[in-house]
């Protein structure tokens, strides 16, 4: 009896499966339908993920940016002029002297150089140590005056004083400093803005 009942239930089950297949309720159709539904769902999830990705540039509707400052430093120049030597006003004279041995004139501002000439037998003392036999032999002889006396051009001259302004000696230095500034703003999601 038990064997007959089991065989009867098996036949009924097979009969129901056949009826279901005839109606189009096949496992393959369910599988295909399930695949299409899951694929559409996956596409929707994928699109939703991409829109919230920080690299896409499109913020998620549920995310509100909290902007923070990003800072950097820059050098701000401040060029100043430093005086090494102040401006000077210098007084000077020009010394012209004749060297008898070379028969050349020399001109200088150096009073020490004039002092050398003045005390030299080749310069200021030459006529004293080497007198000329006649006035015409002297290279500075000019002629005779109305009284018959010989005249000479002076063998030296001190011209001045003159005044000269010497500019200050300066150089430039950069007395600048660093300043902190905000170069952009950023959010924890990765977004940035200027």
C-alpha cells in the first residue's frame, strides 16, 4: 500500500511540472527573467555609485561639502637701499707743474705729488741747481719786457679751490617676509575649489 501511494504522489508531481511547463513557467524563463532584473538593478546601483564618486565631479545629493582652507606661503619683497658711505662734498685744487728735465707738464689733484715736484731738482729746484747761461736757454722764456728784463712763464700753478660732490655708496637688500595665504579650499570627499 505504501509503495502504491508513493508512486501515485510521484505521478501527480510530474503531471504538475508538465502543466507548468506548458504554461511557459519553465525554470529557464525564471532564470532569464531573474538575470534581466538583477542586471537592471546592477546598472542602477552602478550609476548611483558613479554619481557619488569624488572623481566624477558630481556630488552625491546626500553629501554636503564642508570646505576647509588649504594654505601656502609666499615671499613678499621689500627692497631697501642701504648706505655704505654717505654723500660727500670734497674740496680740491688742481696742481700744474713743469718738469725741466723732460720738458713736460703734469697736472694732478694730489697735493703730495706737487710737494715732490716742488722739492725736486728736476722740478721746482732745477733753475737753482742748473742756472741757464742766458735767458733764452730757459724753455719757459717768453721774451723781454719794455725795460729789457727777461720774462718767463711760470713753472707751476695751483688752480682752485673747486668743490665736487661724491655720490653715496649704496647697495640694495631685500628685507621682505613670508606671508601665509589661502590657495584653495578642499572637502574631505576630495572636491576642491578656488
